C-alpha cells in the first residue's frame, strides 16, 4: 500500500494535469491570436503526434528500470551501497543508451515518420512540435530511472511530491 498508493496517485495526478493543460494551452493559443479551430488543430497535433512519439521512447526505456527494481530493492534492504550505486549507474547507462539515439532519430527523421504514421496530419506543424518536444527526453529518461530507484528504496512518495510541484508550476 505504501508503494502502490503514491504510484496510483501519480497516475491520477497526470490525468488531472492533462485536463488542466488542455484548458491552459487552448486559452493561451487563442489569446495570442489563433482561432479556436486553429488552436484545436495545434493541440491535436501535439497530443496525437508529438506526445505519443515521446511516450514511445519512455515505453521502450521504462522496462530497463523495471528489470533493475529487484536489484535496487535488494541492495537497499541489505545496505549494500556499492551494489546500489553500480546498479543505478548501469540502469541509467542502459536507459540513456536506448533513449538518446531514439530521440535523435525521431527528431531528425520526424517528417518522414509523421508522414508515414499520420499521412493526414499537417506535417510541418507536427514536425516542429515533435522537434521541440524531443529534447525533454534528456530529462525524462533519467527521471524514469530515479523514480524507480526511489520506489525500490521505499520512497515512492517523493516522485508524487515532485509531480505535484511540477503540476502546480
């Protein structure tokens, strides 16, 4: 319960944040001069193309952290800081080894990827959104590993607190 409750609350917080983002982003786009239709099209490109491509990378790197979860837990319980540090370094390295090349590839080849996967989309708009969003993988990949380490060490509430702070900001 002490691990699953913060993780469940984090997922619920993400859904709530997405709803708030929808209203805030749409309002900002309309306030800077876009029509409601154009703002909806831009937000649609963002949520339909850019975010799923970013989430694809996270979906491919998150299992690396999951595999290391038991190693982290065992090292933490046995107070083996050397093993914990080594596992954390290896997990971070493996996760980044997957995430960074994928992020670069998606950034470079985004027009081709988008035209292949979403032929009816506005390719130039979707490409610029993907290219703006992909650098966040530099932060999201290590964050996934750090959250797994915190959860394995019994500190699952810390990612929830950071998510709350980020959502408020």
